[in-house]
C-alpha cells in the first residue's frame, strides 16, 4: 500500500540529511493518509538505504497494518500528535543542532528573527520542557506547547515540526535551522534584532500565497509594516 507516498517519505528523509537536520538514522517522518492510515519510518535505519517496503503502515492506535520493520522509537508520541491534531497530516522530528542550541539558551521560545521563520512557523517557536526520547510525553508536550506555531523545540533533544503536508513540515524544519544559524551568529556578536509582532503576522500571511498553486500576493499585504 501507498508505495509512492513511501518513496516520498524516503526522499524527504534524505533531504533532512542533505540540509544537516539529522545525522545517520536520527529523527523520523510520519504521514497521515486521507483514508486514516499512518506511514512512519522504521527505527535505526539510514534514509539513503531505505526501500518503500521498510516504511510501516499503522493505525492511530499503533497497530501495524503493513511492514515487518520495527517502527520508530518515538511512535507513541507521534501518534499522540496525530490523534490530538486532526488538521496535521505531516510530522517531522529532527535533531537539528542550531535550532536545538537555541533551546539551550532561551527559556520559553525562539523569537522570530527572519521573514522565512515567520513564513513557515507562523510565529515564535515554543520550547518544551525535557521529555525522554521514545516517550508519549514527547508528543504530549508538542501538543500542549505548540499553540499557533508549526514547530516546537524539544529541550535537550531536537525539533518537532507539523503541517498539513509532509512538505510543509520539511519547509518549517529547514527554514527554522537557517533562522537559528543567523540568530546564534548575531547573538555571538551582539544583541539580535527581532521582528515586531505585526511583521511576523505579515510574513505568515504572505506565505499563504507562496508557490505556483496559489494566487498572486494581494497588494495590501506588500506594504511596509
């Protein structure tokens, strides 16, 4: 089942490696199908070595419907996110170093410093308390703290991003890492400048029109704020 979608998951897993969001077999990807099934990556496998049959098909209760591999160790938490966020169809968990580093120096959230972060995250990115890898708390904290954002930083662990599609979640993870690099570089040299709430809101609104499948950006959104 879902061979093309499984190939897409593997492609996005390789892109996570390409953009240095993970190392080796770190992180995981989860995709909800329109028919309700969930595709999830196997535990401890390098994405470049995966085949479509390695990706598991599960239900929201954690029963394996197809596949012989052991599912990701974070499966319980990932399924919790999908059960409690019905608008989410794609979930990506990374160990991206720069965004994770922001969680080591900020207490509550990663403030928006670049338009690209405002584009994809929609607002400041919350930082959750520490939760053990492989625990349901990882998913519970994501749901509890994410609010209107599309991502959370998991303290001492990594990042969780969500989206209507897996592509949305990947964009958020990549642009968040870019923003974290800029933030940490600026912080090393001085006091970083942050965007205003109105600027963040504008950047999030504009991104809704990004890409070839959307209308032109309304002119009123392009005025300076």
